[in-house]
C-alpha cells in the first residue's frame, strides 16, 4: 500500500504577501498628489487617441503636464524637508 503525502513544506506567508506598513502607507499618502496628477495627464492623453487633438485638448494636456511638474516639485521639496533634521533654514 502506497501512502500519498505532500512533498512541499508548510506554506507560510511570503514577504510580499502582507499588509503595507505604516511607513509605506505614509509614503503612498505623500506621493498621492503626484499620482493623481499623472492620472489626469494620462486621461487627457487618452482622450486624444481616437481623434485629432484640437486647441482645447492641447490646452488640457499642457495644463495636466504643468500639474505633474508642480506635484513633482512639491514632492521633492517635501521629501527634502523630511530628510533634513530640524527642517530647512
């Protein structure tokens, strides 16, 4: 009589199979304005895929790009403030 047994070890939670830490959630919250600005830019670009871009579309894309750049600048300034002990002078 043959016994059928498992060949694998017991399955445990993987490093990638876990909830985000508070530090990771804070980082996501810090980057969320940039993420939202990039989504708006992508939406503006998607709207022009199936038709020629007119002046309103070009303006919408230009404004979305400016929002992305401003969000990147703000994020870079915020992360620099967080890294400096005592804040920026």
